[in-house]
């Protein structure tokens, strides 16, 4: 064991020398993005026309979840909003004050006056700094499964493999703050982990990754990995809550974009539901298309859920996933976009305004930059329809309580 640990340390050292020694290639290797300002501070005259189309329902619960995260952090931890810095204590005060205010279900006018008087507002710069944000949605899927492999349930839901390692590059240099790479240790060095196709064709032996459950549908399993968490209805009557644990470190590639590029599904008709329909109708192409996305997610079980990146329970229509590298997770956010209206048959008949307060409690592999946001819809039929079809522009804003004057 000591010899293996020594070999791992040597491999890590050689890797660090390689990365730090060839600085000209570092950005290419790590996939770093050129940093841009993610938010701008607004003057009160440019505040949005705040309202909440759910009349604050479940907002108190979502605020409690963010507070449970913040109260475990050091009081002086820093949170960056544009050019301003706030501490954990100030983040807590911001949420507690808003939580207390909404108890009375204030009118829209009272809400706007309260925010204008008491809060600073920061707007996401969005795509190309124009303030426009692409909103998508995610939900908690339900799959059919079993604890035992058979002719019906034959697709594994893997736990994290024992040979998967994650290296925190900031340990080697502050210039790589927040950067990590994932791979596997071969006995001599660290190499990229297996991609989706290799995993699907048996690269992981069962002694390297525990199989949490076996499910019957590979397409549903693929979308479970995209959503990050879900429920597995077992054939013994039990329900298994599974939650994101790790990835194989490969970049996420959209199969939706692939199908658009190949003129299979028009951009105007792109949805999760239409992707499913095409894959089920063309089983001979299914695995080739799914393997276009080399990223693969490993799971762990939870007693409840679903949980987001902050390890707090997500609240339907009150939790949002943002890029954690540029936005302060746990903060209070106001969103403006669209939501689907459906008929009794589950068909979308219109899109209406979606204006409400949410909490930044999650992140995602495809959620990158100030122009992306992913709204959590919960579970059930409406949640699946909303999450599967939402691809609309909008705006979002962070709210922070103005510091008390000394």
C-alpha cells in the first residue's frame, strides 16, 4: 500500500511539472475560459419590475435551504458580486430579511418599494454582455429498475469507480484556482478516464464500480445522468433516490445539437421529448448518438432529495443552477423568462411570463458563463414537459441587502 501511495504521489508530481512547465499549453489543456465580468450593479432607476407569479409559495422553504448551507460556512467567507465583496454574515442577513418580509405576502408595489430601499441589485451580463440569458430546465426523472440484473433490467447505474481520481490543480499553483482534472491511476501515471462509449462497452469491471441498480431503459438512464438526480422505482416496491456523485471528467456534448446539425430534428422542434421519440424509433442509431456525449455520471444513494451542488434539497420552481465559477451560489435571484401552458393532454398550447424569486443552489456541466441558467421544475408530468421543452431567453438578477450605515 505504501508503495502504491508513493507511486501516486510521484505521478501527481510529474503531472504538475508537465502542467506548470508548459504554461503556453495550460489554457488549452485545462479548457480555461477568459474571465469576463458576470454581473453589473444597477442603479435603482434600472431595477426590474419585481413580482412573483407564485405569490411567494415555497420561497420560504428554498430560503431555509440556502441558509442551512450558509450557516455552516465561515462567517468571513467572501462572495463576489461584480466589484463588491460580501461576507457569509451579510449573505445570511440578506436572506433572513427577505424571508421575514415575504411572510405577509406583500403586494407588488410594496415589494418593489422594499427592494428599492433595502437591496442592491446585480444583473447578469448574459450573452455577449447584452444581459440576455438562455434558460433551460431540469427535473427529477423516475426510472423503473431492480437491484438484480436480468433480461428486463440490464443497464447499470454505477456508483463512483474505485480507480477514478480527481486532482485539485490549485494545490500546485494559485493560477489554477478552482481547476480540477479527473482521470485514473494506471500504476505509472494518471490518464484520462474512460469515455461513455468505453464504459458502455465494458471498460469498467463490476469490482471497480458498484452497481447501485439496474434499469430497463438506456435512454432514460442517459437523461438521468443529464438531470443529475432522480428516483428508481424498484421491482420490489421500494424507491431508490440517486444523486450525482462524480463524472468521468470528459466534456459534456449535447446530442440535441448533434441532431440539429444532422438535420434530424429542426431547431424549432428541439426538445427532450422529441429526442426520445427519435431514439426509440431508430434503435439501431441509439448508442451511436448517445455516445456522442463522452461525459458519464456516477451516482450515490440518498435518503431523500433531490440535492443540488450545495448539498441542500432543491425546491421545485425555486432553485436554479448557475455557473459556480462566476456566480455566488446560495444567493437570492430574481428571474424573468417564459413557462409552458399545457392542456389536459400534456400538449403545450402557449408560453407565458415566468417571473419569480429563486435561490442559486446548483450548477451543471452544461451551465457555463453568464448567459446560461437552468431552472429546477421538480417531478411529475408538468415538470418533465417544462424541463424538456424550455429553451427561452430571459434575464436574472442577484439581490443583496445594503450594508447598514455606520
